[in-house]
């Protein structure tokens, strides 16, 4: 897959361009449905798939106070789109100036003149252009004028619920990994750097790596204890992770993410690790004593090993 970080870096293809556009946060099963249709069309017309997306997320630019948390960091989104078969990915900078592009300008100047779109496939209820004025009906009208076909893909339902990035974010914020996994078709994961902590876990027999997620817009699931897989230097380990304030051992109301990696005793400070969320074990609790906490952590470890077996 070729990646372009500005629309001007893209050169018109010699083959028909089969195109979609959107934010694609999560690259969830609804997005995957669109990409599958793109692949089907491209194979019939000997074309190539082009995805046009934007960075930063439009909502964070248009409403800076929203503090939107995203399912994917940019490198994660790139890897997922490549995995699902995209040929060309254009990540165009989104700004308030770009947001003033009218729907006609977006179609004429970007989709047609810059990308050379021959077939456009969009998701249900897709809007584009200034104030989201453009719609599927506008694209049907523009198609014959500019020489492209357009197709709308219906929303993908799971148990009669339309899948969306917002619903996946809400599921993760409630600790509902099962719903998130169903809608994503893969396990949610977080990339983080190991930083020095207070070493309290080591003192009670459960050494933990203190994790710092450098991407401030990355969504962190609900507070609680999770069974996880941890990738360190391309090797996978089982572990359990706590998200929360550690109320039994500290009075500081500071949210932390700490992972205890099973059968692992190497130096991790400064390393990047990938935490893959598998199961939510329980809520974070405040115990009456360190001994109660240790007993619960022993049980958490047993449950994690059983679930991850």
C-alpha cells in the first residue's frame, strides 16, 4: 500500500480509481464492508483502491473542546487499511480552511481532478463538504457531470444495531470488550511506553510496568482489571492490567495503567509495548488491607491464565 500525506502528493493512476472517503476511525466491520465492495469493484474493472481520509480528526479541529478520543493512532489505522487490501491511502491534513471547501469543490477538485475517481463507494448517511452540505443525492447528481459512478453501502447491523465508531468508543468506555471486539473484528490494543513508577507492585509480589500512552487522543478503556496479551520486542506474553488510581495503596487521584507480565523479569524502562485487551475481569476496588489486595491479585492471575489459555 502506498501512503500519501497530502492530496498533492498523489498522482492520477493509469488504472481506474475505485475510491472511498471518510475518517475510518477503528476501521470497524462497517468500514471493512465498504473496503470489500471496493475490492470487488476493482477486480471487475482492473482498478486500484484509493482511500481518502484526514488527519487530525475533523471533529477535533472543528470543535477543539470536544476532546474526542480515537480508536486508532494514525500508524494503527494505516496498518489496518493495508491489512484489508487498500492500494493507495491519502491522509490529507484537515484544517478549518479545508473545512470551508464546498461539496462541489470537493467533488470537482479533489475526487475528480486530483484522484481521477471512476467509481465512488460511500457508507450510509455519508456527508461531506462545508457544513456537511454534500450527500449521496448530491453525488448521484454530480456523477454524470464529472464522469464517475457512485454507490452507497448500507449500514452494517449487528443484532439490529448499526455499527459505528461512536458505539465502539462507548463500549470501551464501559469496559465492554465483547461488543467492541464484535464491531471491530479484532481485539482492541494500546501502544505505550514503559516509564518508571513507584515500584509498589514489586513490593507486594506483583511487579508491574507503568505505561504511558504518548498519543493523548488514544482512547483508554474503562477503569478496571483486564486479562491481556503484551507484545514486547515482537514476543507475546500473557498478563493482567489495571487501569485506575490504585486506591488501596495510594491516596493520589491519578489515573494510571499498569501491567503485570507473567513469567517475565526483564528491564522494560523506555521500551514500547503493545497491550492487547482480551477480557475484563472486574472493577477496580479499594481493599481494607494489602493482604486482601494480594489475595485478589492471586485470583486475578488465576482467572487471567484460565481465560488466556
